[in-house]
C-alpha cells in the first residue's frame, strides 16, 4: 500500500510541470462528449411527437458530461500499479449508468445509452496492453448496437443524415477519447524520463566528486600514516630522522589541504562558455541587443544530461577560465552600471598563443558618469597576474575593452 501511495504521489509531481497539456487533453474529451450530447438533443427535437423529450435527452447528456470529470481527474494521477477503479470513481460510473437508463427509456435507442457506459469504462485505469483490447471490444459492441437500432429499435433515427453522423460519432467516441489520453500518457512518460535523466546526471556527478575526494584524501592520508608510523619507530633510535619524518608528514598535510582547495575550486568554477552565455542572457534581460561571437572549440563538451548547460556551449580548452571568468562578470556589470545604451558585442577568440576577450557597447545619453576606474583597475590586476594585458578604447559613444590572456600552458 505504501508503494502504491508513493507511486501515486510521484506521478502527480511529474504531471504538475505539464498541466497545460493535461487541461488541453481533458477539455478535448469533454468537448467530444458535449458535442455528441448536443447532437442527440437536436435530433430528438425533430422527432415527431417527441418535442419535449429533447429536454430529458439534453439534461441526461449534460449530467453524463459532468460525471466524466471525476474519471478524468483520477486518470491524471494514474499509475500502472493503481487499481482499475476507486471509490472516487464509483459515483461517476453509477451516474453514467443512470443517464444511460434515462436515455434508453426516452429514445428507445440501444446505441446512445451504450455509448455513455462504454465511454466511462474506457476512461478507467486499465493496465498497459489491456486498454486497446477493451476499446476494440467496446467499439465492436457499439457497432452492433448501431445495427440493432437501424434494423429494429430506432430505424427512423438511423435513416436521417444527422442520425447517421451521430451514430458514427458515437461509435468512434471511446476510441477518440482514449487516443487523446494516450498522447497524455506519452508526454508523462517523456517527462518521467527527463526527470530520471536529470537525477541520474546529478547522481553521476556526486559519484565523480566522491571518487575524486576519495582518491585525493586516501592517497595523502595513507602517506601521512606511513610517515608518522616511521617517525614513531625511529624516535627511540634516531630522534633527528624521526623529526624529519614528522616534518614530511606536516608537508603532506599541507599538500592534502592545498589539493582539497584546488579540487573545491575546480567544482565551484563555472565553465567559460557558461559565463559568456550568462553574460549574454543578463544583458538581454536588461533590454540590450547582444551579439556573442565565440571561437570554434576543438573538442565537444561531454554530455552531462539536462542537469548541466555545459553540453550546449564550448569548453574552450586551454582558455584560462579562472582569470577570464571574473573578467567577463566584471565587464558585464560595467555595461549594466555605466553603459545605458542599446547594444553590446562580446567575443572570445584565439590569437596565436593568447586568448582575446573583447566587449564593446554604446554609451547612451543617460549613461552613468561615475568613475569606473576601480573596475578597470581590477581587470588590469587580474590580467597582469598571469602576464596578460588590457586595452581600453573610447571613441564617441562607443566604449571597447580588449583583454589578452596567455593560454594555459604558455605562461
């Protein structure tokens, strides 16, 4: 029971993100039924000596459409392990049956009442592979009822063109409704697969982080343990050598600490391609027309699933992301604070052994006049620490900044 309840809650959580499609599907099913009920009422209005009977036909049809709502509501959160019917659906089934009895008594038709019951049966939570057989049998039963009406019970209705159209529509109603719900099932399955893929990607990333931490710390801790053990054994015979081993263990601790910091910095670092994409999106959100030109990447990004953006942007192998990332963020902030214009151009390309990042923008009439030297000074300092250079160009209403940074491995 707990597994079923958990599965039901999980299914509802999955469908919340695609609720618009569900309402479209449910509305389509209700529209099918409402159109058919209206056609029944109109046809019965034209039958001689039955002018008042269309009120009962139309009323029964409206009640039947309303009874479909609980069936559709239960279908939205369906799971493969859920029961065929629930206590919540039983009143709807009884109401549909009662409407069918009223329709049978008023019209004498076998097809119209059977459609009401067949539609309700088709909307139940049939297991996978069973629904198609059920709908096929229901359709065959409706065709048989149509033939009975045409030959025995209601030949006057089947002879009319409107009655013929209504009969065809009635026979096809369960199949049309189940087809709409089948598309909903496909969408839910795709959404479930997307969610599972994202969770798998996150799990793989956690495993990778755990593996890296284990390898790093396991190696250093084992070395430290051996050095301290050796120092303990040497202490009675050779205190000087024992002290050397203690110093070596302390150095190993420092290496482990620095390695952990480097590993953490690697995990926290945002890929350069993501930094540039974030800058573009931020400027666009501020109403600035942005052009982003990137150098072609020499290797594709690894597929990390939907949990990461790195599979859709270049990796820029060899580009000093630790230096250029903060520079991209700082220059984007400067454009937002001091630009006040309507456009900006960003580019990153490879020039010989260097990476060149350029950003230019127009300075509008309402541009901030505050001194932006602090930001430029910080950019020059970051570039200078790795042997790079910064060029600033102010011409009219255009401000351009070019940063040249040596590629990693060439410094």
